[in-house]
C-alpha cells in the first residue's frame, strides 16, 4: 500500500489526517507543532489523532536538524501531504516523496497566499474564500493546483464560521483527489500569477480599531478577529474595550465619539458602529445595556 507522510496542524490539519485514516490509507509518519501556550487552542490535536491510530508522531521545532530528512528517507513515502502546517518544508524533504508533495491551503488560490487567509479575506470584505490542494514548490502556495472548492462568506460571518466550512471543503477536496495523487495522475493546473496576492501573519495588536475608517471596515475587522482570535479592541482612559460583534449603522460625529450610550454606538470615519457584543478587559462579555460611559465619550 502506498505510504504517506503528513505535516499538519490546526483543525483543517486534523480533518485531513482523519480523512486519510478513515479511508484506510497508510500514514507512516505525522509531523506537527508544539502548541503555543499563548495561543487560544480552539482546534483538535493532530498529535493526539495520530497517536490514537498508532502512527509514529514527531513534534517539530526549528532546531530539529537533519533527523527528519533522514527519517523520511528511510520511510521513502509515495506522497507528502501538508495541511495547515505553519513552516516552510525544505525542498530536500519534499523531494523524498516518489509521487511528490501537496499542500492544503485555506484560500481559493492564487488569491490570499500566505498566512491567515480567511482572516484577511473577511478583513477585506470578500464574499468568497475556499480551499486549494496544490503541488508544493519552493515558493509558498505557488505550485500547480490539483483541486479547489469555493466557500461563501456570509455578511455577518466571522473567521470561525468560515473555518467550519473550510474544514468540510478540505475533506471533500482531499477525498476527491487522494487516489489520483497516489497513482501519480492528479491534475496540475498552473496558477495565474497576475491574480496572485500574498499576506503575512497577524498579531493581536492588529486588532486595534481605527475609528477614522469607514464603519464597514471596522465591522469587517471585528468579524475577522472575533473569537477564537484575540479580538478587535480600543482603549478608553487606560482601559481596554474588546468588541466581538458589531454592525454598521447610520450616524455621524467625530470618529471615536460615543454618539449613543444605550445601545452603544460609536461614530466612525463614515457612518457609525453599533457594538453588539463587547467586554472591558477582565470583565464578562455583554450584549445589552451600555459601556458605563456617557454620550460624547472618546474611544481610542
């Protein structure tokens, strides 16, 4: 039976590994990451799923050295599958697979190459994202496409909502193509470089609200970084206010000014933003009432 080595992390990584195992494929090694203690771990563990199935599992760090390359050389896999693995895999490792190496990426390539594609797509007001299974090359997310599935982004959906749909889409794409990949007959559709876009990773500080932006942009930021991500925020008199759900409403005033105390509505650069779910740092989340501030208070 053809052998597979899997590099995976996060919920899509877990789903892809689970799909291979449920279909009875011979996964010979799983490489994954150690969990970051500073990250909200909302997804299932790739390592636990692999160990439950009795698969050799390694938690990789940057300092691992030549061990992995040597071990994959010993395994001599037919295929390497990467799914939401967070580091570039050297070509000298990818070249060890007889049928090549493929990656499951969380966008409809060639758009949104790089990190956090669903977050970036929502931030930019996109109405569609997707998943793409592609051949791996030296450049990130630039290889020929095997298959892809579009995923709609609803006007009120958060990154968490969209990720659930991407997980299902990733399973579907992998199931459609795994036999062809192992047989060496999978499609190779070149990407249109003229349509390519690339975005880097995001940090908690990127959730800071700029009230001079249009209300729709602020709402998109809230949707993009809402739970389980660190959240959109603004500072008021040395206290931090997190906003988890919001909507654009009519209104005008100096950007950042609270123009309605209950419900809380804040003026932006164009229109206004009604806060639908929020909390002050270290306090419970609220969906009704006010912020404890009077109209005219300045946020940010």
